[in-house]
C-alpha cells in the first residue's frame, strides 16, 4: 500500500530569483493537476510546506522566503533534489467557467497561483470569453513574472491592469507606454478605473486582508457571490486533512482548507466562520 505521506524525490531543473524575496523553481516532475492545486514541498532536515503550483505547462513553484522550509528551498539550485507530495486540493472550476467572461484579481504573491489559471486559459483561449487581470503590487521591483506580464500588455488576449503603491522612474516610463494599464492605489482601485462586467466569474488570490476589501468592493458593484472564487493557503500543514491544523468554521459548517479547499466561493466566505 502506497504511503501518501512519503515524498517523491524530484530534481530541480531551473531556478530564478523573481524578487529579493521570491524564488522560482521548475521541477522535473510529471503530474496531472488542476489550476489552483498545491504540492507539499519538503527539504531534508528542514521540513515541508504547502506551496501552490504556479504553472500549467510543466510543474513550477514560486517560493517566498519567510521561514525554515522556504529558506532551505532558497538555498537549493539547479540539479539539487527536493521532495514533493500531491497534488492536493480542489482547484478552480475551469470547466464551469468555460464560455464566460473571467476576471483574475491577484495581490503580491497571489500572482503565483493565478498564473496557473492564466496559463490554462491562454492554452484554451477559445473556450473563454473576455479575460481581465488585476494585479496589485507594492512596487515594480516586487512584481512577479514581470517580463511575462509586460509582454501580455502588448497582446490582445488579456486585459491586464496593474495597481501600484510606490511610483519610481520605471513605473513612469511604463505608464508612458501603457497609459491605461497602470494606476496608483490598491488593487480595489482598478474596479473603479476599469469597466468590468459584473456577471463575470472572478478568481482571487492575495494576502488575507485583501479578500475582505475585494469582496466588499465586488458586493458594492453587484457581482454574483456564487461566481467569485478565492484560494486560501493559510494554516495548512499536512495537506490531507489528517492533522486538522487548517480547520475553519464550527459544527456542521466546519471545513478543512487543505481537503475542502484551498479554493472556496464568496458564499463559503459568508457561511464559514473565520474563512477570511
């Protein structure tokens, strides 16, 4: 009988520092997964942590250096080996969204999980309607997958808009090239600056505080709560629901983020205590 807690040993094919805090890894692994699912990544002697798959073509992860496991991962380079378990989680309902308009809303590191959705949609572009991407960043230096996103701005497949907090010379130059695509303020500012269809499906990922403001803004605009999805990774540990470290809610409404999520709807956010 296969032990679901035993990691598989995989080789790192490529690495790249995305920002001063985030590092990208391409793994030599063959997996069937859905956008929004995650892996348990382990480093010998350091432990393991849940990390979302940030790609659709191949297996890639983007890791922020914040603790023991992520610090150990940042020390690994091309040719080194790490452990993986999974994929786990429910993923986004990409089939349900087919034929509909889609809005992606990312904040900071939330860009990583939503990149898998973006790549999936671009790979199956004819199956989806208009795609709008809102990305909130602190500054251009902290923008993940910057080259990819700037290239998207020159194409017509995705309506990409960036909200930023700190303006520098690079931002000013980009605003000259793309005057309608960069807006100073929080990511919610983009809902005021850019015309959106409130019947669109919405996929959201970012820091916990962002969800409350984004959900509030969409409620004010009249979006359908059953069409809003968000992904949550906080407090996950084992990835299988055994440790119950990520339980939220009480009684019959309680859920495990790793097993029942990490993707939940805005209706779930209303019904499940402490979900957001």
